[in-house]
């Protein structure tokens, strides 16, 4: 089992920055992909950014503003979010793939005011 704990959400004005962090703990042998998803009220959960095998993916709407990074020694993944927009408001979820099984954090709320 892998447990994920997110931190760093909050309220920020448009144009501001936030940094989300996620720490994985438990019986960890090998984490493959690490990612951040988000879900706005009434909408589906979308993949925002992912890092896997040295490659990264970003949702088009966050390219150039968000940066995902991971520390494999500490089993952490972070999401630096700059130039935030009201449409970035959502609950952000950490996700990791461990031995082929996806694990999710409980989510952290990011609210961007205009």
C-alpha cells in the first residue's frame, strides 16, 4: 500500500503562485509515473502534469506556467504553479503508479480569485 499526502493548496489572487507538494509513504518499491490531476466543480478530473521515465506531460492550458518535479530519493512530487488564473481553481490530486497500481491523494483545494 502507498499513502499520498498533499499540501500547499490555498487561496491566491490571479497572477499569483502556489506550490503543491505530495509525499508518498508505505511499502514503496518502485514508483513509475507521478502526476497531478485536477477537478473543478461539475467537471471531470483532468491530467494536469505527469513525469515518467524522464519525460513530462503538461495540459495545454498550463504549459509555460506550471512545472512538475520529483525527488525519487524522498518519493515526493511537486507542482509549481505560476501566473495562476481563475480557471485553475479546482481540487488538485496527486497520483502515482506503483507496481502497476494507481494511488490517489485526498486532494488539496486551489482557489484563484479574479
